[in-house]
């Protein structure tokens, strides 16, 4: 299809209320919840839905996101990750620590796979150190890209970047490549 894109939009938000609002707005405007990922500070409240379930709840609109996972990011700190990027971040041989956090790869590896340039990746890491939140949206069509950019701007996003997803040879495909099927040769 001629409108197919291979991009990811990323941005920063200062408050949980901001990120919840934009997730709600994006999903009401034809963006699938399965295309949204967030990284947010651990300071937010965590709830267990029930004693029988191991499902984590972070409340509000963010509970719709998949794979809510407590993360220990090297040289950055403790965070919650949610959405398809979480699988890409967690080291596959890592089990939860005794404190319940999964060790992750360094963020440089994730940002490289997302084709986020060095300057932007340094800026995002500094935002995380300052307890801000990152949002990532998979963009599949020209129309979706236009909508996502407008909605991010209208809803107070900072440091918005839109990048082509990095094309990786088939033998080097990662979980992210498999998730975004059709994006890689």
C-alpha cells in the first residue's frame, strides 16, 4: 500500500494527567492502544487487581496499555513500562528481582532500534532522570501520522520526534520487529 509508513512518534510529558489525557485522545482518534507505549517513573501508585492475578494496575486510561511491567533501567532508575516496547526493553534471561523489577537493556539499545538519534536519546534519558514520562506511538499511515502529530502538539507534548523505524536484516530481527510485522524486509 502506498500510504504504509514505518515510523514511530516519541515525545515527553511532565505529568501523569497529561499522559493519560493524550492516551485517551489518541485512542478516540483511531490510534490502537496496541500501538502506544509509555515509560513512566516508579513513583506512581501500583495496585494489584486481585490476589489471584499477577496483573498490575497503574489506574486510569493507562490500565488499557499492554504488558505493564516494573523496570530497572541501568544508570537511570526504576520505572514502569507499558505497551509493545516493554518486551524489547527487558533482557530475555532476566527474572524479576527480589524487589519485583525486571532488569532492562541500556536505553541506548532501545533508542538505536527505534532509530532515535543520539541528541534526542540523551535528552530523553535526562527527562527520565528528572522523573518525566515518555510516550511512543507506532504510526502506520500518512493520515495517522498527521493525526498523531496534531494531537501530541494540542495535548502539550514536548520534544516530539518522528523517526523511521530502523530496518534490520531478517536474521537480526528483534521482538519489536516481529511486533511491527511488515515493517522490516
